[in-house]
C-alpha cells in the first residue's frame, strides 16, 4: 500500500508554539536580539522551518506570544485581597508579580534591555509590546485603561516599567530590595504624572458637546475598544 505523503505545510501546533518561545528566550540569554533568526530558533526548538512558519510570522511575534503568556500568568495569579489596597499599592503588587513570572527568563530580558539601549527601532517595537501588556496590568490593578486616557496611562506605565527593568536585570538580591525601591520611586513619580493627565483630560472638550453629559457607563467603552488579547 503506497505511503501517504506528509503535508509540506503543517498547521499550528500548541506544542511547537511553546517550544519556539522557550527556544527564543534561551537564545536571547546567549546573544543579542539582532543576531537571532528563525533558523536559530527552529534549530534550538527542534522543529522544522515549515512548522515554525505555521506558528509565527516574525521574531517579534514570538516575543509578543511570550508577553501574552506572561500577562496570563500574572492575571491568573492575582491575590483577591488586592481590592482592599490603594491603586498605587495594587499596581505595585501587580508589577512585582510580573517580575516574579519573568524570573526564569531574566537573562533574556537583560539582553533585550541592552538591545533596546543600542537600537532605537528595537526599542520602539519592544515599547509597543510592553504598552499592550501594561493595559492589562492597569486593568488588573483596577485602574482605568480605556480610551485615549487609558492608552496614555499604559504608555506612561510602559516607560516606567522599562526603567524598573533596568534595575531588576542586575538585582541579584533574592528579596529584590533595589528593584522594589526603584518601582516604588517610579510609581510615586507616575502618580504625579497621572494626576496631571487626569486634569488635562477633564479640561479637554467633551465629544458629547458643551454642557451635555454622557449617560454611558465606563464599562461601555470596553465593548467598543477591547483591550488587546
């Protein structure tokens, strides 16, 4: 009986997806982002280039998938007691939880931080990924991340988080004392910036016209502008 030929274009495979993400993070711990190609990632993961292409269209897409996985782990591991804390304390806990999840890939994050310093296009691409994740972190801390104001908050938090990462990647203290101090300091600055942002948003003309108040609930915007998955 003739053997059925194997498909030349394998479809997506959850196992391959995870292998490729882990392979990229392992490679980034060894070399610069600019030096890693799909051939390297596929070889490290032990999958074919065809299977690699079935999962991802670019190296940045692999990084985006990793960021999405980190988001999920952070959101799944949140403490229900966060609701009793002040917004700044909630955000502190959420971001420290994120750093905890990133711990196994600290070498890869260190490499990305260094590449971002040297390569502005890489910095811009990483900033876009981080800002998307920060929308979820703000939401997890019960801070408004919807609409233009929410997008600005997410961008501000992305810059704040990038600053903290520069401390975290070189913080070898198991208690992360330097990192926690840096995060607390940056959040204090961010709180002042957020207060200014809120003031500017209140002064901006309303899209509903002068003197007209919106009857929409804040959550209604979630249907029109869903947070990125």
